[in-house]
C-alpha cells in the first residue's frame, strides 16, 4: 500500500500582533497592530483596516493572501507610518515566514 502524500502544515496564526520590525529595521512605539481571527484581518496603522485573509501552501512556503481590504481615510502625521500603511493596504499576498513564541514574521509582496 502506498501512503498518500503528507498534507502541508498550515500554521494557526489567530492572535494579536504589534509591528516591531519593518523592512529589516527595528521600530517600536508605533502602536501598529494587526489582529487575525478565523480569516478576518483587522489592522490599526494610522487608519483602521479590515478585510479577509487565507493561508495557502505552495512548495514548502506558506502564503497569506488578503482580500477586500477596506480602510478609513484619515491623514497620517508620520511619513514612515504613511508608507507602511500604503504598502499594507495595496498588498495581495505576503510570504508567511514564521510564527515563533507569538512573533509573526511575514514578507509583504
């Protein structure tokens, strides 16, 4: 009897996260948060951002795909925060690298 191939390991990532590193640069005190729960993403950057996400697996890499992201439209006072928010609200997917001790690492693409 031949065993079927193993199913990919899809991580459980539901939880609340704070942004502490952006583009390999340590940042702190920004108050940027992201909550994930059952396929729903909610983020607080400068504005509130809500939408849906799915986790997909391809060639030993997990991808997080975002859909229907909606955002409030307040002006951000900080240029770096504005840049982060603009990138986040226009992404279609992100490479989900690791989830270690409540630290979620993703690469936006």
